[in-house]
């Protein structure tokens, strides 16, 4: 066990340290919630921690930038790492333990086992980032096995990821409840993300248009407008407003992620992924 320079929260860097602490809590009848993160914490992460504090007796926050969910051309090396600042924020939220494993704890030399959730991973982000959900499913499975929490929580901004994690927990019969936290936004509507730090001042002025145009599209669709026409118009308007590329702007079933093309007959969500320069923004809205 170790301590941060800026925080009194204990830090477990090894699996033995993590399990010794968690097993002690459980022996005392305490419930445990895990909040998995890659660090660079913002208000969205902290909102999950606050939910965890309300639902569980003890809260563990993991901080690990997972190389398996980055493609070779993506931003693994540049991804923001702010451990001391993160630890100070977590101390302010009265977190009980930070789990900050070393890379070889998560991926031992020669490790070759991965977890794939096939159907849910083939839509939306799985098309442009085919490596991503395998990396997420593998690391989350490992974290759940290592920590053995009663509950774990994930944000709805990464809604497809949330469904993938719920599926792997169900399919692998893991004894953990998966909770969800709502999307946390800036006052201008932009969904909070660690990658928002990449945006230039000009791009920050453009970025909120993604949510604004999605809301307009959702309103028109719920009023009965033609889905295909609304989505085509919204894509065009996003490009005109300054976005460089639209990976997708689509409606999918809220549980299965089956595409919805003509008529909404069950709970659905409008999903979007769009690029501003080198920054990829994602968002979703319930319909």
C-alpha cells in the first residue's frame, strides 16, 4: 500500500493489496462498489463516485489507462494522466481506496486471454473502432474478478460500453450488479469527457452544437418526422457548423442496439460520434 503526495486515500498497486483490503471490508459485512476509470477525472467521474458513496459502504476507484482499447494509431501515449490531481479529487469525495495497478498486474507477460461480446460490439463505435470493445470487455472483466465488488458503476455517456459490460456480466455469471450514472454536461450541453482537453478554443465553441442538433433531431423525430430525412439533414448541419467528420448519427434500440430505420416501437436512443480535428466526440439521447 502507498499514499499520494496530495491525498490521504490509500493506494493499492498490487493485486494482493487490493484483495486484502476488500476482503477485510467484506469480512466485516461491508458492501463494496467499484468505479473503474482511466484517470484524468472530471465532474462526470466524480458524479459516479457520489452515487457509489450513496449505494455502498466502501468505494474503490480504479485508475488504469488500458492499452488494449487503443489502436496503434490512437492516443494512448497522449491520453491525459493526472494521477496526483486525481487522487486529491478522490480524497475530497471520501473514496476509501484507489486501485492503481501496474501494467504487468493487468497484463502479465505472455497473457493471451481476451473477452469478446460479439453482437453488441458490432454496431456504432464497434465499426470505426473494431478493437475497442474487446479491450474494454477484457479489462473490465479482470477488474471485476480482481476486486470482487458487490456493485460497479459506469456512465451513460458511453452507453454502448455500458450494454457490453452488462452483457458480459450476465453471460459470465459474475456476481456483481452493474449500475449506471447519467451523462454529466457542461452548461453549454457538451458531454464531459477527458478527451475534451484536446479541443482548441475554436473547437470548444463548435463542440456544443453536437448535443444541440441531436436534441432538435430527437424533437422532430418524436413529433413524427421521417427518421431518415431528419438524420440526413442533421448530419449535413453538423458538417456545416464545423465538424470534420461524422462517424455515425443513428437511432438504435436501447437494449439490443438493433438499428431503428423507420419507426420507433420500443425504447431507443439517438447515438452520435463526430470529429473536431483530432478529437472524437460521442453523445446519446434517450427517445
